[in-house]
């Protein structure tokens, strides 16, 4: 285990400790934002209409409505990384790092838009009408190249397979364990409930949801995510309201120090951390 730990630490240091990682994430978002002419702003009103169900049709192909698809995506995106990422950004760069996290998030919206659009375009419709899609599918179909003599080299299948395996492995390390650990620890410290019991109950509930496939996942998340968002925003508003005397000084600090190098690095690293944990 120590050898594996050392390997993961070295790998994390190499990937997350170099500027190219931040440049790659932010640069990709900037490129797509400019190339697609700022879709996060141009299509915002249309996106609201889509989520509200204006374009839902019973005969459409798919396993979930537009709102259920959004809820499912948010359930896998919003989590521990968003909270820890913000804390890390403020710790490294001060309050002004929040400004750069907002900038990074703006460009990240376009990256997410492209990811979802491509996944939708190259998804597979199975004979029973169910849908299979995701990065591994468009990798398999599009990330191939031809040699000079016209021979097609199909590396997309290997890349897609590697991505799928990596996603499964990461689901244990960053997709499940931090969230379960946070809930178990909170239940133990607040109510004295044994962490093993909390973990077992959560594992059982998750198993019942996952066994039902994407349709059940979509139905559950379409109910949980709105409740989660309301609780999160209400909690944030209560915290801000109880410290109302610090609102103006905080805003002044954010914009006054926004263009210092420390704030920028802190914001980028915080956003990168949130991105990495949520993947």
C-alpha cells in the first residue's frame, strides 16, 4: 500500500504541480468559448426553456427528460470538490481568488457544453431503445487517424476503454469515498451514529438506485438535486446574513486584490481541484 501511495502522490504532484495542467483546462475553455462565440451567454435563455420542459416530447428518443438529464449531470458534478476547491483557493490566494474561480467557471461552462454535445451526437441507441453515451463512445468513433497510405489506425477504442477503466477506478477514490466519508463523519460527530452503519446504509441506498439503471438514477436525482440546491443556497445565505457586516469589506478585498499573481494562482488551483475531484 505504501508503494501505491507513493506512486499516486508522485503522479498527483506531476500532474497538478505544473502550470501546463491549469493552462490545458483554462485554455480549452477559452478556445471553445471564442470558437463557439460565447455559447454560455448566447444560449442561456434557450437553456432555461429547455430545462423547464418546453421542448420535451413523449416520442423523443432517450431515457430521461431534459430536467432529469441536468439533475443527473449536476449530481455528479457538484460535491465535495466544489466546497474544498473554494476553501483551497481562498487559502492559497486570499479572497480575491474567488474572482478568478468565477472566470475559470465561466470558461468551464463552455467545456462542459462541448463535452455534453459531443456525447449526445455520438451516443448509441440500443435495440431496446435505451441510450449509451459518454466520452468513451466519441473517443471510439472519432479519435482515429489515417496513415499516408490510407490505413485507418483505430486508437479510439483503446482510449475509450482506458477512459472507462480510469473512470471506474476514480469513482471509488474521488467519486464515492470523500462524499461517504464526509456524511459518515458528520453523522458520527453530530448524532453519534457509527460510521460503519452510515456507510452500509448509504451503500444499500446507492445500490438500489444504481440497479435501476439511468431511468431510476434520473428520477431520483431530479428530486434530490433541487432539494440539495435549495438547502445549499439557504445555508449559504444564512451564513452570509449572520456575517453581514463583512460583506462590503469582502467585496472590496476581492476586487482590490483580483489581479495579483497569488490570487490568480489560488483561483486556478481551486477550480482545478474542484474539477479533478468531481471527475
